[in-house]
């Protein structure tokens, strides 16, 4: 009698022993056959046989191709390390390039290889604002909904939620206006020498009488009561005329 040890690799990335069965190899088809392996396969993304005697291997050769097919499922994907980042980079660039075909491939390669679906969903939330932004504001709603759906139902059911989101993003119009503008603001702040400029008096909060007496909030024009556009400065004096959206730069 030989021992067959099967270890399951869960989509969360943690190794968990799902089954440790001792059985006669000649009874493998009857007692631990296709149905049992398919049930294991539905709960894992990789099956690894740890121990099988030489005699068992000879007997295994008599298994049908269908039975062997459940043992050969082992997509190559690292849930950490270089390949992990290479695949998410390929997905990001494929969506940015509006290639829905390649986008779906890289998504499936990660998920079927054991990637955490919530990791992918978080990256999609970022992509929604970084690469699509205001060209399609609903992209962010789509991404957040996909993340919540993955959290609720997990793998393998959530795979189609991520697929829908990825295809939507690949087909969506693209804009980096928000991403670029915020990057310009960060550059402005990091390159500033000395103390940051004070908040203009008319924009300051004035919850006390003392603050009002020293000029906090004085001269502020409350936009909703004006029918015409209001001529009012909102940036510090030394940044007057600066645009973070292109044109005039620091």
C-alpha cells in the first residue's frame, strides 16, 4: 500500500493541506477518482503530488487522459517576487493600451495562478483614476463595486466580476489629467524652499470673534449668492497665476 499526499495551493497565497489520503493505487480510480480530484481542483489553483511510489507511477500510466488532466493543472505564477509585478504591470499596460484581449489574458493568468483577487481589485481602483479619470467618472464606481463583490463572494465566483471590470477599463476612454495635475501639485510642494505660504486671510476659518477682529474671513465672497462669476483668488499670493493643469508651470 502506498501513500498519496495532495497539497492544495489556495488563491489567498497560503499553503493549506486539503487532503491526505492513504489508498491502494489500483483503487485510485474507484475510491479517489475523477470526482474527488475535480472537487479538490474547484477549491484550489494548484495540485502537487508529494509522494508516490515507483509502483504507483507505473499504475498511474493506466489512468485515462481525463484523469491525468486534473493532475497537470499548475499555471506558473508567483504571488510575490518579480513575476508577480511583471504580470500586474502587463495587465495595467494592456488596459492603458485599450487591448481588451491581452487585458483578459493577464488577468486570467494571475487569478488562475493563485493571485489574491483583492490585490488585483485594488490595482483596478487605482487604474480607474490614474488612467481613465474624468474621461469616464463611472470607471471608479465600477472598480469599487468589483472590489466589494470580490470581498463578498471570493474566488472562483468573483473572477467574472474582475473580468467585467478589466474589459470595461480596456474599452473606456483614457485621461491622465487628474494624475498629472496632482503630480504637479506634489512637485510644487516638495520643491518649495522655506515655510509654506500662509492661507490668505479671506479664506481662513473664523469661528471666534477674535479671529474675525484680526481679519480672518474678511472680504470673502460667498459664491452661491452671486449670479455672475466671482473674481476671487484662492491660491496663496506667491502662487498667483500658477496652473497645475498645464500652461503656466512653477
